[in-house]
């Protein structure tokens, strides 16, 4: 999670949405930087509502607005699958080495997920705490240039991303039946991701 005081912005770090590259570009300009350990870096919207928002409320000025990046859901799962294909995961419970993407997704959709498919959902990550606000703006991972332009305006600077933390290539083909099941199961994720393509839903940066 990154926080910027002057433009009153917070950027949540949704896993597998380019967070390492965004951190590299934006952290030097942030006053609040939560990183290193995953449970700190990847603070959810609900955790932000309950733990960080009360602290930010003490800083005079307008309320902080929250942004997040979402990725096309199959691509998001594919990134996790490829990440867990790295040679160093061999022999670990969360390794996907020797498992097809088809099998991985079917296990993800099962009632009892094995460790390598025990993943949440992006919609769960950005869900607010009861009675609290969700993100003020969403961006698509596939249109990262829109986020960069927004933050360039907000921070009055030029930004560029380096390609880092790249997982190995893998076959991400799915049968039509499995793809349809996944699309149905992740309907909320797809709705949020599709809404992130609409710039009219984002508030303009503060002057």
C-alpha cells in the first residue's frame, strides 16, 4: 500500500496486478509505504478501512481517496499459476509444477482447494469493511497507462514502469466448459474489472 498526502491518494496493492513495478515507480514519491512482507504490502480494502483510515483521518484536509488495480480474472489466476511454477517451488505444497492450468483452475473451483489453488478473489480484496466505503477508483492492469497518467497528474511528475518479478511462461489453455464455469464463479470479479475500464467513474485528481 502506498499513500500520498498532498493529492490525498492511497493505492492498494492487489496481488498479481503489477504491484512490484508500481511500487518501484511510485514509492519514492509516497509519504506512506507499506511493503516487504505480503501481509503488510497487500493490505486489503477492509484492513485499510479498519487500521489505516482512522490514522489518515487525523491529517488535515480532504479525505484520502483509494485506488486499486484489477486484472482480467483468468489472467490473474494464470499469473498465480505461473508464479507457483518457479523451480524454487518444487516440492512445496503450493507448487503447480506438474499440474496443468486446466487442473489448477478446476481445483480452484472445487469446494476443498489444495494448497496450490487456495487463492481468494480480487473482489474479496477490494471489498470494504461493513459500513465502510470501497475503492473510489479502479484501473485495469491491461490499461496501466491510464493509471500512470492519473498519478502523473496527481503528483505532477513523469512516471515509467520497469518489468520486474516476471514469472515463467506456461500453457494457460482452458476447455470451454472450465472457462464457462470460471466466468460464472467469478461474475463479481468480472463486473468490477469491466467497470475499471470506464474513466468516467473515477474522480479527477485534486488540484
